[in-house]
C-alpha cells in the first residue's frame, strides 16, 4: 500500500466539508475519485498534502510508508507526493521556458545525472518528441494537451510515489481527454506510481482507472473495482450518475436526470445526505447515517444490474 487514507475529515467554521473519507492507493494502479462539483474531491487531496484553505482543519489519518502525514512536517508530508492541476496554464510559470521549469524541479530533487538529458527524457516519457527543441519553448507556445503533458512531466521530475491529478482533462478538448488519461495509466504501470485521479465524469473512468470512489456531499457513497462499480452499481446515486450519460442518449428520449441539487456544505441534513434526492429513501434513511460496508454506504443498496 502506497497511501492509506482513513476517516479523513475536513472542518471549516464548524461545517464538515469532508466526512469519513477513505482511500487506498497502490503502486502501479489508478484510483479515480468521482463526484459532482462541491462533493469534496479536491479538499480531500489538499488535506493530505497539507494545503487546506486557511481556517480549515483535517482529522483522521493518511499514512504513507509508516508515516502519519496529517501530523508530519510539510517537507516530510509532501515528499513522494506530486499534484497535477486542472488548468496547466495556471500551474506552469508563463515567463519561464519548459526547460527552466523542468530543470529547476530536477535540481531541487537532486536527480542524479545530466539534468538536461533528464528533462528531455521526461518529455519523451509524457509523449512530447523532439524534447531538445521544446525545452526552449514557453507555455503559451504549446497546445493545451502539450501543456498538460509538460505539467505532468514537472510533477514526475519530483520522483513521486503518488501522483494526484485533479481534473487533469477538464480544460482539454474531447479527443485529448482520453489521451491524457491513457498516459496517466501508462505512467502508473511503468513507474509503479500510485495515481489519485480526481474527476467529475464517472463515464470517463472506464478503462482509465482500476478502482473508483464515488463521493456525494463530502462523503464516500460507493467504492470498488471500476468494472464492478460501472457494471453493477449499488448506491442509488451511482446508478443515477451512470444513467445520466449523454453519450448513450437516444434521439427523442429525455436524458434521465436526478431531481434536486447537491446540498451546500453548511446545509444540515440528518441521516443519509442523499435522502432528499433518493428514489429508495425510507424512514431509516432520514434518521441514521449509513456506514460504508462492502463498498457501499446505503441501507437499501441496488442488487444486480440496475
Ligand atoms: N476555500 C474554501 N472556503 C470555504 N469553503 C470551501 C473552500 N474550498 C472548498 N470549499 C467548500 O468545500 C466543499 C468541497 O469543495 P471541493 O473543492 O473539494 O469540491 P470538488 O468536489 O473538488 O468540486 P469541483 O468539482 O467543483 O472541483 C464545497 O462545498 C466548497 O464550497
Ligand atoms: S441510505 Fe437510503 S436515502 Fe441513502 S442512498 Fe440508501 S436508500 Fe437512498
Ligand atoms: Mg475540485
């Protein structure tokens, strides 16, 4: 196990923005964390990295190599972890060339050998040929997909064991999304990297992630091997997310949608936080909070194919 996150909570101004989050990351595997906007995907990762917004506090545990990260000093905590952000233009420095940014990271992490050769090799690894020429280019001279590849190369330059990719394809066009997700999986396999992939698109994880965690309003509602979750979803929220697939829509047939909206973090909802929107809700759901048991947090999980 590369990273084991258990009972992670994030509290801000007395409100639990993330509650009882758990995740196991293994070398060579991609674990996707999926959920609607505001479900707590980014905050969970920032809590592990020690980068929470001011005033927010993390609770629980995140262990890597026998070290408790939540209480460790920043350099210990972040060693071995790297993050790729949604928008590569804001992640990369616009006034530094690709080479300057890569060489700086390689130097900080004391990569042995010729740094320039190391930078060119990293660019090749992320699918950018003619690296020697690209080193002199600036971020604005690259396409969106190339920029995201460069920011992945910068993250790899830190020689991480865990790569957290937060919506790495949202800023890209549809054809490039699959390419970047395939690249992340290739890097996971070849480098024995554990990849923590954050995305709002459950359909995008098919073929791109080995395991998936579905979040709703700050909590994990379903977790398991991707094939199992996609083929036989058990939580009513996962079922609804999969049903609302524009790619599978038929002409003239309205796309199934889920009534209502994700509750605000400060909204107090007793019992299961999904119950106001759940077609299977019953009395118990309004009073008690379901725990995550056998990969699903629900008192009345869907059995068999939905
Ligand atoms: N700096 C902040 N101050 C106050 N509340 C915040 C802050 N950052 C996030 N939140 C709240 O915490 C909750 C979880 O936010 P988070 O950014 O983790 O969501 P997310 O799942 O990553 O959403 P998205 O898909 O939009 O990126 C949301 O309700 C959000 O409003
Ligand atoms: S616990 Fe109840 S309300 Fe929550 S998802 Fe399951 S059936 Fe629906
Ligand atoms: Mg986010």
